[in-house]
């Protein structure tokens, strides 16, 4: 007997979660299955809608993504789902994330400093990042820790100054109060700050957060803001920031870093909790969906591979949210580029040398590989007809846009996830 639901979402990244939340909101019985733990804990935690216009190479960041959406080509996922799905999808996520995220008060992009000292245009950002915005002219000091890799405060401060941000920026390196192994994961620092154990520093017993503030205090000077690597707790980030703010008498912010990412972990926790609260059923890490049965263009069942045993899952409607090559939703080899579960059509040049540009930052075809969708978000065959009547796609498995270049990854995942989830629920 197959495990049943109205809507089955395949993929546990931001597109899959947005689809499942939207389908639940529309009243469907929803199940989300995902092969691996999600990719969210690698992500920066920033939710970009559109940072750069795809047709305006070399131009600066987009000020208002909603103004720019109207100029996108018809094949772009935003053009297919329409501006209202982008807004409604973001509103759904705003509800799920509550006070942990900011940016919803304006359509304009915020400018967030990153660990490399670049400034990233983004639509929503963790509350922990808010005091660090590059548009703020308050003096700041960036802090890194002796053994922590992945964030060099001096380099970031130099780059931010060179980028011309309006704030004076300096940097300091301090010893973290507990000696952490050279190759420790960022989560080790975050858990120590969550747990706040007692340490002995120069013969004096101090809690870790207090000892860290003591080490930083001499470097603060007149700065009104102190920026930390994004390791300020997984479970109690607001409490940790508040304590450091009191002790240092300065606003505290985190600078997003590369993977694995503590803000990404928090985002994952919040979104999965929101889906659970909404009554969605979640099965992550149980194995991949590897096959399906279909009759006359309608999928009847899919099969999850649990340690070699195929487990059938049946639904009225399916959402494919398996990501691109990084997520496992698109595959490529010498023969070509494929969508591995349903074999949906993925347009690509037959000559593999045309997949990429010789310049590293050139116009690479492979960045846009993915399924082509119709206005109902159904993947279509080469003929333009839907591959299946009850399959929709959401997120990075959809092709036709270059999200790393235009900085639109989460926005497209949220908007197409929202639209696919709503439509699937309506037809279930
Ligand atoms: C390092 C990194 C940094 C990022 N930084 C940003 C950023 O700064 N701003 C921003 O907006 N976005 C960022 N993103 C992108 C964002 O988090 C999403 O990855 C992107 O929007 C695509 O989401 P998705 O849900 O479509 O796919 P993915 O996130 O790739 O999720 C696909 C899911 O499908 C599952 N899956 C794949 N195949 C199967 C199968 N056969 N059966 C079952 N499950 C399957 C995978 O396990 C995965 O959980 C970043 C991502 C990464 C990895």
C-alpha cells in the first residue's frame, strides 16, 4: 500500500518548504520527502529576490527588485509566476520566520556586508545581521577569532572601506575564551556561546560570553557597532546578542559566512518548525525518490529508495523541488543533461564545449540548465506539451535564469514554490 497524501513535495530546500507551506495554507494534506538533510544549512541565510539585472552586465545592484521584475524576459521564472506570486511567497515566508527576519518593511534591497568584505543586495536578512547594514553610517569594528577560519576581519574591513561604505571600519582579532581546535566547525563556537559555560581567564572565573566581551572591549573605542563572524548561537542568538550589546555598549551584528552556515541552520530549523506547526508531514533523510509509475500522462506513484527497498508514495499532485546540479535535481554526464527522477526535458547544447564560457565569470550556459515550465509550472517536453498533468516544478530545478549571477536564488525558489504549492493544492 502506498503512503498517501493530496500533495507530495519532493525536495527539502527552500523551494520544497515554500511549496509545502503554500499547499498547507490552501488546505491540502501535504507530505514533503527529501533525500538528504537540506541544503539550507550551507546557505548564507540571506533571502535574495533580485540583486543584479540579468540584462545589465556591469551595472550596479538593483535598488528595487519589484521594479526590475517587469523588465525580465518572458522565460524568466518571475515573469512566468508574476509579481504577485513573488510578493505572496515572501509574505508566506515572513509569517513563518517572524521576528527572526527583517526587510519586509520595504521593497528596496538591503546591502549586507559579507565575510569577504563585499556588499550583497538582498531582500530579507536575519535579525542578527540588521545592525551591520552597509548603508548605516555608524562606525563599526569587525572582530574575528584566532583559530576560526572563514572570516578575516582585517581583509573584510579593508574591502568594505575600498567599496566606499559610509561608515569608518576597523578590525580586531581576539582569542576565543575556550581554546577550540584549529579545524573546529563553526557550530562548535555557536554551541559554546549557547551553553555559556564557565571558563577561567587570568585566574578569574567568567562565563564564555562575558570573557569574550572582555577580550573585545579594548578594541571598541568610539565604534557604535561590533560585527562578529556568524557564530552567535544556534538556539539563543537574540539572547547572546543582547548580552554582548550590554557588555560592549554597542550594537552587535553577524557577518554571514560560507558553508556550513549558522544562520542557514537557524533558517532551516525555523522553516521546518513552521511547516510542522502548519500540519505538513516531513520525511527528510529517508532516501531519494528514484522512480515513478504513470498512466496516460498522470503520475500515480513515486518510489523512495530506502536502503535498496522501494517504498511507494501516492498523491494527487506532485511538486518537483529537487534543486539544480548542487541539489541533485539536475544531472549531467558525457551523454547530456537530464532530470533524473521523471526524465523531464532539459534543453542544452549537444556540444559540451558550448555548456560553458572560456572566461571564468563569462556567460555560462550550464548556469541556466533546468526544466522548462508552462504557466501552470508544469515541466514541458521539447514539443511544449506538459510532461505530466499532475507534476509541477519549483526552485532551482527550473532552468532559464542564472541565479548566482543575478542573485535571485531564494526569491525564485520562494515564488515558484508558493505558486506550485497553491496550484497543486487547488487541483488535489
Ligand atoms: C552555499 C550556498 C549559499 C547560498 N547563499 C544564498 C544567498 O546568499 N542568498 C540566496 O537567496 N540563496 C542562497 N543560496 C541558495 C538557496 O539556499 C537554495 O539552494 C536555492 O534557492 C535553491 O533552492 P531549492 O529548494 O530549489 O534547491 P536545493 O536547496 O538544492 O534543495 C533541493 C532538495 O532536494 C533534495 N533532493 C534532490 N534530489 C532528490 C531526490 N531524488 N529525492 C528526494 N529529494 C531530493 C535535496 O536533498 C535537497 O534537500 C545558497 C545556497 C548554497 C548551497
